[in-house]
C-alpha cells in the first residue's frame, strides 16, 4: 500500500470503529476487551491518542511522576482518557479522520495496526463484527512480522509462533517457515499481536502446535 492507500485505510477503520462505538450501551462500554485488564472504554481512550505529541508525553509524566516504561505510558494515558465523556471519546477518534499525523517514534503503519487491532479488541468480546479488508489486515500483519524482536514488539503479549508458517486463506499472504498455520489474515494479525482468542479460527499442523503450548 502506498501512503495515500495507507491513510485511506486508517481513516476507513476510524470511521467504522466510531460508528460501532456510537451504538454501544453503557454496559458495553464497561465490558472487558481483549486487552488484559482493559475495558472497552479504556481501549477507546487509547485510540484517542494516536497523535500524541511530545508535549502530551511530558504532561503525562509530570502528572504521574515515577519510572515510566512504554507499556506503563500506554496504559496510564489510556485510562486517563477513558475518564472523558463517551461522546467526547467518539468525537476525538472521529476528529482524526483526514489527518496524517501519528505518534512520535512510529510510522503510519503502526497507526494502522493500532486502529485495526484495537477495533477488534472492542468488537469481538461484544459479539460484534467490525469489517477489515484482507489487504488492510495483510499490510498490518506484515509490519508486525517485520518488527519482531524490536522495541515495537514489546507492546504485544508473546505467542510462540516462531517455527511456524502463517498462511492466509483469504488473500495471497504468508510468512515464516515450518508447519502451516492457516486462517483469515485478520485472525493471523490478531495472533501476531498476542490475541490467542482467534486460535479456533485457525487450522493446520501449526494450530495443533499452538494448542499444546
């Protein structure tokens, strides 16, 4: 995907996600998400921060003094934002549509991963469907695969997929070597980012390996 296609995909997922959020009930907002320890509201709060400036980072560290890791910053900032009124959370995510700004230290591809994966973190536990075109999920999955072992990968819960070949069955996409692990590319993306909940959607010899660990 070129830059125009990438940002168009980000905008489309922001619209789909806010359209979904606008339909949620108060109990939905407090429902557990796929992110450990996070509610749907916490995830929405995090998604308002896809354009956090260095000034925002400094304000956060001043508000919460102490030793700060990347994961700490992500969790604390999300929960701070989650205290905002529901309509403001939706409005702030929707208000980023059309902008090409992204957080310091990442690329637009990380922004794509963030909105795609966290949209599913909200939708799946609520039994909702949030569409993601296979080519968009494949672009995000390729970036996650490229970043294995880097600081960017430390935000994901590890899943022992090394030694497996991940193969999409809805688009021409595969990575890795070893026993095949097959399924929709969106499910493979979620697995790569630590969401084992998708294992029932995957099959092949690689699925049997993962079921045992």
